[in-house]
């Protein structure tokens, strides 16, 4: 049960990353006009890094037997 409590938010982070990428692709021209594209790309990169780190941490905890 503890695994599910940690894995579901991690999956949600990956889904948020996918949604942000879709948003960026669909609104690229508009974001360029208002000079916000860089910020959205930076947000997506940070979200991806957080998701990857979360996956690594969960995997490490499972191997250590903590969850």
C-alpha cells in the first residue's frame, strides 16, 4: 500500500509533464509573441527532472526495503 501512495503522485508528475509539453507545442507561436516560451520550456524541464528524481527515489526505497 505504501508503494501506491508514492507511485501515484510520481505518475501524475509525468502526466503533468506530458500536458505541459502538449500545451507548449499547441501554443508555441503565442508564447513566442509574449516572450513566455522560455519560461514554459524551463518549467517543463524542471518538472521532468523532479519526476525522474522521484522515480529514482522510489526505486531506491523499494530496493532498500523501506517501502
